């Protein structure tokens, strides 16, 4: 009887955790591709219970970063551009892939381009979602361990709350850098927009170095007005320097443990950007909206990429940056995010929202979450206020 009780309890935990990663639209594929994890419950039980849970894949809560004075916009003149280093060998394009739209949870849609059958991961990145969440949908209480999440809100508003009492709101242009570390439980819910429009943004999951998997959880909220902006004098290129350095302008520091550069780039017709990227780092560009963007593919070739496509770049020894432009004949600007991260030499075992380095650590995460220990003590009996509306 004790064994049966333990198995039943663990099954409930597994169901809630699995839904953070296994969506109803591709559940069969995901279950088929689980490697080296011996789940002590039947898949039939899991399938029967999954329908009782909502999808749990979001980012969340509050900030402990001090807010500096609002940053100003830096205008770069042609004379200044002439003195800056140029890209000698643009990064090659390894592949481009369309982030197809799929239903997510209740009333939400997601375009996922990293963490799919076509691109399971991109060291150190685990997942990239371009989400759209309408009022009435949301991401109720769910756990994380062993990774960082970066949430960038493009339009609308999202409320967030965690089991430590942190609460806050992301507004358009705001970001949140969350380090799950040894464990966090939180919820995120959309705001009600006056015009009824959905809340849209990006969420990126980033792996944590092995030595930081069990660090204390933390948040770094970055407000839109704190992000430095670079504009060329002709107005053809605008860059929000979220993390990193662009045309001599640097972002705020210490936003995430895992080294990442992150730029929001808008290029007008006839404009061109040359952005350095640390050599050896893995990078990609995701087209958010507007005109097609033409990227250099090595030194000689170019490739035009349209909205909702992810461009995965090479990281060769001599490749020092990304070159992109929008053709003069276009009628609107092209907007994309350019992201790169320092690669890690470590195994990755991901099971739902738990990202560790071994099967044993994943099992332990289940046990800790179930028993409210080793980082999940405050999860016992906790229910978020903002997530209660999603409880059926």
C-alpha cells in the first residue's frame, strides 16, 4: 500500500511537471522521445490526467536590481561609424526554420523555434517561444529548477507572483531575467488590455552552468526606460542594447549568470547593421515583424529571411559578427532580435521545467518538489493569488 501511495503521489507531480514541456499537440512525439527516464507510472495514467492540467511554460516574478536613472538614446554619426571596427568575416548561416503557430493552454498561441523536433536545443539555449496570451488564458503555479529564463514583453502586460512573496508586472518593452537555481514556484497571468488585444512577447530558456544549478533563485527586472538605445544619424538603424555592447554603447550588467548578448534591432529600408558577436558563442536571429531581412552568409553569400523565422549562425573561429540589411525597395522596416550565448561543455537532462546534468538529479528534483525540500520548502500549501482564476 505504501508503494502504491508513493507511486500515485509521484504520478500527480509528474503530470504537472510534464505539461510544462509536453504540449497536447505534440505529446505523442515527446513521450516517444523520452530517453533513459524510467517513469514509475504508466503512460495511460499520465494521459488520463494531463487533460486536467493547463499548460505551464512561462517566465515570472520580481526584481532585486537597483533602478538607475533612465537611459538616453545615443546617436551614431557617419564619422563615428567610420572609426569603429567592421565585421571582417560575417557568420555563416547554418539553417533557418519557421516557428509554426500552435495552440497553447487555454486561449494562447506560441511560435516555438528552439526546443522543437527541428531544433531540440542550441547550446546554451533550451527553448525560444514567441507567445501570444489573451485575457482568460495564462500560466498558473508551476516549478522550475536548474535554468534561467528571459522574458521580453513586446505588447500588453503580464502580472507575476512567486512563493517567496515576489510580485510585479511587466509592461511593453520590459524584461525579466529569472534564475531558477535550486527551485522556484511561480505563476504568470496576462493583463486585461482595454482593446481586448493579446499580450505578446518572447521567452528564452537558458541553461545554467553545473556549479550554479543549485544557487539561490533570483530575479532581475529590466524596465524599458533602462535599456540603452543606439540610432544611426540617418535613422535607418535602431538597436535596443538589452544585454551586451553595440556601437560603443553598453547595457546594464549582471542581468543573468549565463553570459548572453541580446539586441532588439530595427532596420529601415536601405539600412544596414554590423554587430559584433563574441567569437565561439552560439547565436541566432529571430524575425519579429516587418520586412524581410537579408543576412550575410559568410563573406560572399546572402540570404533573405522573412517574419517568424529563426536564423541559426555558425560560430567558426574567425567569424566575428552578424551583418544584416533591409532592401531599399521595402516599404516598412524589418525587426528582429539577435541573441548569442557562451556555450557550455556539460550534459543536459531536461524533463519539463527541470534542467539538470543527470537522470539522478532529475529524479531528485521530483522528490524535492513532492516533499517540499531542498529549495521547494515554500511550495507547501502555496497558491498564487493571480493563478486562482485558472483553477477548475
